[in-house]
C-alpha cells in the first residue's frame, strides 16, 4: 500500500485529523509543491507517554511551603545587568 501524501497547506488546515491517522498507525508523507519534505510516522507503543492519575488529591498538597532556593547570585541584579546590555 502506498504511503498517503499530504501537502503542507492541507496538513496545516487539518493537522488534528492527520495526527489521529498517524496515531492509528498510518504513515504520512508531507509534500511541498509535490516534492517530499517530511514523513510523519507513528511512534513505538512502548515509548508513548502514559499519564497516571495523581497519587494524592491536589487539595492535600496545595498549601505546601518550600524553603527559598539558596542562589549564589541576585536574580534581580542579573536581570538589570542583562537589560543594561541592550
């Protein structure tokens, strides 16, 4: 079976639809004026990001207070120095 070819404009206008096809296992070749420039292929299933539900409800950790970071420099002074260079 031949790989599906999609022009850049068509891909841009229907990106979500084409990405769903790729996710379903179809490979798509992207063309610019009938010249192949890229190929969209599905990723291996074992490397897909799997989102797991949170272990604790957010309400339990919402009010956590973390100690300030011990920076070796003053971030405000660094910002002002950067702005003076411009």
